[in-house]
């Protein structure tokens, strides 16, 4: 059942982008930094499947998460919008049911849609708000947050026990979906979101053993990435076995930058939770052999919000009612017909606290309750108030850390608790990728222009946050 803006959603075939619109597989890691790839220079990681993909596909070297933590970035993938527009401020904040999602649009255009793995955008109980099903997914076997070995997952609301590494389990679920779609000759959208390498790290002995020469606190972390690499290889191999390679898009990325201590930002400043490049820059790869027969590297800054409009362009599907987008259609850039993204990228890490979602405890409870013939009705676990817009945010205050990325120039705006406590920083990432030399004073004209653009964008985000994008009830 669709709600809010989704209830009025009708996708129309607007002339396919190709003779046969592609299948789409969107894969995402949980907390894998830009440098947590062997192909990006990690000295110890073993990622043969990722390395092979990087040599054969389109590789983004300046791809950014829309936010420095997980839930907001996931919301950006599904909507093409910066997450603060829908109040997905931090981890555990749900997507609003009023939003238009990629799954809803493609489902209405004839695609079968599936979600497998980490959800973290609302409930995974059958009667919850903002479940994968209510966000447009026909099939879903999902966790409310990250998950580790031998997980309990929600199969369209029913708690089910699984055995094995979390990435292997997720890949198996995706492969089952792909096989069924192929057998029924159904075009599909598969969203495959791993729970790795999120802490606490729990690798299988075989994967941990590959790193026996590393410090103890690294072994499970690196082992989880190797397991995830194996899972991606399994999905990619199944696509080939099913004869779907030429007309299937496989898009891989992570949800935020590197973890502190064990993760690698590739030498950039900051890590997960920060708006500096170390918290936003992530590995990203796109494979579609029919469209991109030769490997390429794209160094233009892009962002996870770009996935939504790009996929819609490829599939030819359109939403009947579309709220303002922050993402742009990357097809000209991917096709080699443009050299830039076309507009700057905005980031805004709001100081609102995260919301705890202890997935294992919640799923263990759901399993026990359902075995006893009961269904939990805790409003917190149902995310019952996800679509409520109770408070209006001021349009002249933008607390927290925001940034404006225009080509290689990145302007930071940091607003403290007091209205006049705003600090600005400006970096040229082309000359200073570590954001170590603030050139604000040396670039007054550029800084002033970027300040105006960022301030205008923040105002637009607040208007969305206050509900102006949704139809009046």
C-alpha cells in the first residue's frame, strides 16, 4: 500500500533510453571508505572481484556519499534528494512516506523490485511505516540496521533465521531473486545493501585467516571486506550465467567514508561522520557492457543522489509527481559527451542526534514473538511517526556543518549553537586533496559567490524539510 505522494505516483514509459531498458542492480557497502579497496592502493586488502570490476567497468574516483553516515545516504539513493529534505538527518532516521522512491517509479513502469540486506530507513515489520514494501519493493528480505554472522532477517515482515556470513547471505537472496526474474522474463531492480564492514566486525574464520599477519583489530574488518568482495563476485557471476550481463547495470558504492582507526580514507581529511572528504568520498563502480564496453575512469565529483535521475534516464521511466532533486542525470558524463556534472553538490550534516536501531535485539524479539503467535506493536519499532512534520525549521538558520562542492573547489560552512557563530573554510581539492590549506582569504570573489549559492541551497532544503514539497492534505 502506498502512502502520501506515493499514492498518486504513476510512472509512464517516456520512450526507452535503449531498445531494451536495462535491469538495474544497486549494491552498497556499509562503512567502506575510499581507500578500503586494493585497487585504490590498500596495501593489505584482498579484493580480486572489485579489482577486476575496476579494470573492466566505469570507475569513479571522486564519488561522494550524500551524507557522512548511513541512513541519510541510503535515502538519497532512493530519492535523488539530499537527505535533510526528508528529515533523514542521521543514522536511524526514517525516510518519509511522502517521498517518491526509485522502487516506486520503476515498479509502476513494469519492473519487479527487490531489496535485500540493510534497510535502516524505517521498519521491517509488516505493519510498520516506511518498510521496503511500502517504499515500492515487491520482494524484500531486510534488516533494520547492519547485521553480522547468522542473521535474523525480515522476509516481508516475517522473521527468518539464516546461517553464514552476512554478505554471503545477502548475495544468496539477491541471486534467488535474479534467477526468478530471469525465469519469468521480468525486468528488475535489485537493491542489495550489505551490512559490512560496519562494526563490530565479525568475519568467518577463513576470511579472518587471510589477514593473520595483521593486528588483531584489523583482521575481522579486512575479512568482512573480502567476504563482501566474494559476494559481489557471486552476484556478478550469476548475472553472466543468466545471460543478462549486456543489459544489466551493476552500480556499486559505499554509504559513507572511512571508519576511524581501521578504515582508509586514502589520505583525505576526516572519516565517517565528518563533511571533510574522508567522511564523504567512497569507492564507486558502474558496469553495463552494452553501453560501456571499455573501461573508463571518471574524476568529476559526483554523489549518491545522482543514482536516481541517472537510472530513470536509462530506463525511460518518469515519476508523475517529482519533488525537487539534488542529483543530476550523469548519462552525458558517463557516455563521454560531457566533462562536468553540471552543477555543484551540496552537503549538510545537521546536528540532530542519531536514532538507535539495535537490529539483532529487535529481530531476535520479532522472531520469538512470531513463534509465540504474536506481533510486536511498539510504535518505535514501527516508526509510526515517520511522516509527521511537527516542527517548522527556521529558514535563516542552518545549524551544523554544510559544504558546497563546485568542481575542485569546496566551501565549508560550520554553524554553532549561536546565530552569529558561523565559520567558513575554502579548499581547492585539485591542489590540496587533504583540505589542509584554507584559501578563503585568498579567494574572496569565489568565496562570496559560493557562499550565496550554498545559502540559497540550504534555504531550499529547509523548505522541503518543512513539507513544502508535498501536496496539501
